């Protein structure tokens, strides 16, 4: 008969909550991960919904309207 050692308990990882900066447990036992609470998760969701996390648009030359230029004369 083979004796199986019991699994070694894994210590849950502690991280900073991205919303409030407080301690948050990053484990399956925390349904709000990576946030520390339902409040922080909802604050973050509200910021996304109100476009608070928008990226600044960069202007490329391709995005600029073409300048009016005289038509090229093609000779046949």
C-alpha cells in the first residue's frame, strides 16, 4: 500500500487592491479578486462604464484630412 502525503497548504497571495490600495487576497476564495471588496470592484466598473479609463488618441498623418490640391493633368 502506498502512503500519499497530504497536500501542502498554499498561502494565499496578498496584493494591493487596484482601486483603494488596501490588502487584497488573490485567491479563489475572494470572489472580487483582484479587488478587496464588492465596493472597489463596482467603483472600477463604474469608471470603465463612464469612460474614465480612456486612452488619449494620437493623431497620425493618415488620420488628417487631405489638403485640397489641384488635379494632376494627365496627358494622353
